[in-house]
C-alpha cells in the first residue's frame, strides 16, 4: 500500500493547544559546534599561549631551585684598644643566595665578614651589607635572597686594666700531729694583671684558687700549677690563669708518758741469766707528735734496755746502771727511775733424766 504525501504530513495540533518542541535532532549538532570552537577556533593563539605558560612555569621552577644557603663567619675588626665590644654579635651569618649559572662550591670556605666598628657607638645598629657579601663570594650571576640575622646592636665599654690579688682557697683539716701554716702559705705570683670591660672588673676584689685540700700534707708542699677561679664574664683577659703555691707544713711537738715499760737485757753472756731490778720503768717521750702516735699505734718501736756486754760477768750485781732507750729519730726519752741494778748469774745446770 503506497503512502501518500498527506500521510507524511505531521499531525496538526488541535485548536487551542500549544505545540510541543522536540530537541532531539538539535543537541548532537550543538555539541559538535562546542567541541569545534574549543579545539579548532583560533588554534594558533591557543597553542602559543600554552607554550608560553609552559616556558614561564619552567623558568619559575628553575629559578626557585637554584638557591643555596651559605654560612659565613663574622670577624670583629677596627675597634679601639681603649674600647671592648660587650654586645651579642653573631659568630656566623646564614646567607640564602640565588644563582643562575654556577653553584657556589660548598667545599670552599667563604671569607669572614669583617665587622668594622669605626664610628659606631653603643646603641647603634650594624646591618650586614648584602653587596659586600655578594662581592666576597666571587661567583658570577649570584644574588642575595636573605641574611640571618640581618643586623645586631653595637655595645661597647671602656677597656680598663687592673691588678688583682690572689687568695688561696685551702680546705680540710690538717692531719693529726701536723700544722699546716696557712698564714705563711703564698701564691706566686700573688697578684694577676687583668684587662677587660669596666663593668666586668668593677666588683672583683680577688681571684680565689680552686680548693686545695690540706688534709694530706705531711711536709712542706710546692704545687706548681694551681688554677684560679676565673669570673664567668667573657670580657676579661688574664695574664695567667694559674699560680704556684708554696705551703709550709710542720710537725707539732708534744710529749707522752708511757708507764711500766719493760726493761730488756741485751747481750747476756752464754750460760748466764741476766735480770734487772726494777724490771720496768716509766718513760716520758718528747718530740714530734706524729712519731709518738706511731709508737702508740705499734707502727714504731720503743725499747728500754741495759747492755750486759759492758759489764764483768764475774761480778754478780752491778748497781746504778743507766738505761738505754731505742726510739724513732727526733724523740727524746726520760726514764724514771733512771738507773737499775743488773744481776748476772750463772745458769743452773739442766737435770739429767
């Protein structure tokens, strides 16, 4: 059955109704036009803009990446001998540099930044000069980005000189029997010349040595290098920081009475029996106390005796025999009684079994 032209006509809307629109056949065409305008219209300008953006991005990334931090020591120069710097100057500064061609070599130690304080007074601010730093680095195409710290406050004081006495700092107690003569001890030198800031020296009356323990001294002592206690201020310079110390030590003299000391008989002839009457004596010891203490402690011996070899063995009794006293060097003995009776008798024959 053939379709007529009348059959192909679209249906007309009924009277009084608004016809509905159909966009299905328009949307694909609009999308194609949108993509065309994005990718095809002004293609040359768009490509050029993209290239420029990429180049600028690469330049910024490269510029930021060519940076390095360098530490530069700081050195104080050209300050008058009559003045001393007492402020807080950094020992080194950190410099952030940017370079275009050659990177600064890390192994090359940069020259110190010399701080010239000529013309500066207390309270003024010294600013580190970036141009001086750039020139000292001696690298082409380099620029200074930042300096830390960028500045510091100048503080100076009069630099004065004084002579200050040394005081010996002796601690502990002398050993029993010894006298450490503190009042005769001395330091060599007994004064120290110092130079420094006026405020740092004004309250110093003396320099004390580090503690010296006198409890171990038994004879005269010479200590070649005893350090003195240096004040905490870093603005003081001393001619010497140690002294030689000479300390005299003496033994104290005294006496001790020892009662009932047994009297020994030396060199009694063979075959004889030797006795003394009385058998004991009282002995007064006089001299250095350390030696007396050694006798008391059994470290040294004290012997009271008579020597039978000096007398005729044929005589049985010997009256008024003076006693001998063997004692440590430096001690004196006084015996009571001072003499005894020595009896020398033949020994009795042993009974045969």
